[in-house]
């Protein structure tokens, strides 16, 4: 499941929990599902952050190789 799909599902859960007519047992299940989705979303964001940092570092190294003295 993509980050966007997980986030949309999490949003659905929040709306259900905020609405009326959800019983206690269903609320607990939805809350648990929401926690799991939140954890997965955070993991996905952390992985993406790591990839961005690696790519940025690589770009900086390429820039230094192309322009070692820092002049334009």
C-alpha cells in the first residue's frame, strides 16, 4: 500500500471515529487500525527522508566535483 493510500485510509478512520453511531468495540478496532496505519506512515516518511538525504548528499558531492572552489 502506498503512503497516499495509507493516509487516505487513516483519514477515513478518523472521520468514522469522529462521527456518531460507532460502538465501543468498533471504535477500539478502528483506533487500533489507525495506530497501525500511523506507524506505517511514519516508517514510510522516515524511509523517504533517508532517501532524500542520500540524494542530497550525492548532489552536493557532484556539485563540489564540478565546482571545487565554490565559485559560480
